[in-house]
């Protein structure tokens, strides 16, 4: 269920804008998807020019692209933990970014930036690993094109599930007001299998007025590895447009 929309120019501008914030000596989380790929390529060009960085990929695809671009890599457990360098920032894409909730925030305790927007991710079925890296990073920069922005989340929510739990998780999704559908693989028979060896249910909930509440419900469901609702994680959103890049900054929960 890869998402489409937006032009390559818009995606490139967003990715390159976020990549400009990578500094010498940092550890960078490398997201998955077509817009995040532009950020990875931009970082690779900086590495080729002498920048000292290390990347933590969120998927097999991100790892392969980073290797092609010459970016030195760390596994997540090498980057996070005792005596580990940590992840300074992560750059990742999104299938949908809802700005309305963020705009209604009070700007946090300091009255500055609004609260972080809610996101839906998982079009590439890498959301479980993406959330691990994104949540571990000191800062999360989301890159997107205008087709991914909305006032309220209304796309289907991907849920990675243990294969044995597919039926029970689907029943729990229906009880929560959703309609689950097993994601089918392209160009082969059978379902999509994630990098972790699990299945993905794409779940329609209609407009999601309270993404935090739904995220809590899904996270508490036995058999759910992780879901595609990312709430309160983004520090910045870089939206590439035909004219340039719209950068929005937020207070991370």
C-alpha cells in the first residue's frame, strides 16, 4: 500500500531541506520511502564531500540505498544504549500529516511552537522499525509533499501483526470501529511480509478525530507488533512545494 502523489521536485526539495540539518559527527536515522530517499541521497553527497556521519537505517530498502550512497551505517543497538552515541536526528517520510491538532495547541509551556502533528506511516510496511528509530532520535524531521498533508487523519492505518494473531487483531480492530484488510503483495501471490517476518493489516477508521486514543487502543491489543500512528514525535515537518519548502516546527511530547 505505497502512497502516491506529489511530484519528484516537491519530494526532492523536502528531503534535501531536512538533509541540510545534518552536521559533522552526527548519527542520523534514515527513513523509508520515496521522499526520505531524497534525503539519503543528499546525505550521501555530503559524505562524499567529507562530512563525517553515521546512519541508522529503518528498513532493508533504506539500508541498501545508504550503502549505495556511501553512508557508514550502525545497527540500532549500536547507536542506542550504554556507551552508545545515540541518534542525533532522524529524517523520515509520512503517508499523511494532520496539522489541525497541532495548530490548536497552546504552544507548550513556553508558548512557542504548537504541539506536534499526528502522522500515519507504514505505506512501505516499515513502520515498526521506523518508530523505534524515530522515537529514539533526539529530533525527528518529517519530509513530505503537499499531497500528504491534511487537517484530520483519514487514511487507512497499517498495523503490523504476528501471523498467528491476524484473526484476533482483525476482530479487535472491528471492535474499535475499523475495517481491516490483509495487505496483499505485488507481483507475487500471498500477503506482504515485513522485514520482521510479520503481516500487515490496513485498517480503515474514517476520520480519526482522536489519534492518541486510537494509538493507545491499538498498542494494547495483543498480537500487534506496532501500528502506523505516530503521535507527538515530530519536531519539524518539511513540506516541499513548487515554490520551495514550508518548514514547520513543533513541541515534541
